[in-house]
């Protein structure tokens, strides 16, 4: 009779992995998750369909619509500030123009470049980051009626 103990294949005993080994495994898992989440977010942003009615409704309710491309260097500089503002104020609608289904907005809002902000006060592109924030503030209810210029970016 053969001893069953000797026939058993040696399985990986997790208790044999050192602390350093667990650290390396953790790092690899985090990196792979980060890459996966980043790719998923890129796909979702590029394929997110924004309805024309949502854009019209946002503008009518004193929100600003930001048309951007996630591969645009100027957009990448401007968006973090706008996203942080939007977390608090929730006064922006973001439209990624890399999405094929959003291309009709080029004609609808006469978009020539990105980033472009469209709101009740106007259509603004080729501005600095601070000027974009000023263009957004132009439609805030507490500042909209105090503006003495039709262009909120004119100081």
C-alpha cells in the first residue's frame, strides 16, 4: 500500500510567501487594476453619448457646457479645475468631442476648437484656465445680473 501522504502533490502554501512577496503581489495587482480602470474610463468618456436635450436644458438652467477632447493638451490643463469646481457647484455638463455620437455639436454650437464653454452668456474658446472659470461664473445667478459687459471675460 502506497502512503497517501507521499502521493499528494505539493500545493502552494500561502503561508510560505514572505512579506516582501506579498508586497510585490500587491503592487502588481494595483498596477493591473489601475491600467484596467484607466482604460475603462477612457472608453466610457470617449463613447458617452450626451443628448442634445440635456445640453439645451443645462444652458437654459444657467449651467455651462464644456466641450472638450480627452487628448487635447489645453483641455487636460483646464479640466481638473473645472471638475473640482463641478464637484461642489454641479453647474457643468461635460461633452467629450472624441465621442463619435457627439460630433453633431460642432454644427449645433459652431464649435471651432476645444475646450469651448457654452452657456447663456455666450460661446467661449481659446481662453486661459482663469478665463474659463470667469465664463462659467458669468451665468451664476448671484453674478449674472451684475455683469456690465456682455463678455464676462472682459475685465
